[in-house]
């Protein structure tokens, strides 16, 4: 059914992605397909890493940890952008096209007033790509 999953992650907020990561792993195991974890960062030092190389290593380590934990094949792709907030949607579309992902699984938050004015990243991706988009909301325990 699906051949490749793109899973956007924010390494600074992995705690907010636990359900989306579980769904990603479950689908990857069920269909026997690979996952590419994608994250966008700036070239300047940030909360997660001091430079893009360190960021890429941390993202790769995260992908390797997901593989070990869940038993699915995974790769990592770091995208460097001078303005990650502005370039996120474009970067996700570009990586999705490059790797040929036909499913994007991404975490989502409960809508706020701003979401009714500005579309979400998942919504923008759904408008501008031919892949299926699965938005996963974190539930409250």
C-alpha cells in the first residue's frame, strides 16, 4: 500500500511527538517499509546542537534509536535553512519528492485561533504534494 514514510521531527520537542512516532513505527512495521526522519535547523548554534554537523549526527542517532526500538528501517535527513520557520514547508515538500515518500506522518497540536487564519504545516503539505498526509494528535493521558 505505501512504499516510504517521511516523518518530520523536531529534536527539541520529541516529547510532543511520542504518539506520531509510535504510529510511524507501527505503519513501517506493518507495511515493511522504510522511514526517513526529517528535521530542519539553522546553521547557527541552537537549542539542540552547536552546528549543522552535530545536528545531523543527533538526528541520525535518533533514527538509529527508533530502528533499534521499533524494528523498522530508518534514515535521517537534516535540512539546513537560514530561517527554518519560513522554510519548513518547502523543505518537507522537497525532501518528500527527493526520497519518493508516498506517506507523511506528522504530529499535530490542538487548533488555536491562529490555525484558523494561517494554515498548518500538514495542511500546506496536503495542498502541495501528491503524498497521503496523516496528522497525529497527541492525546492527553
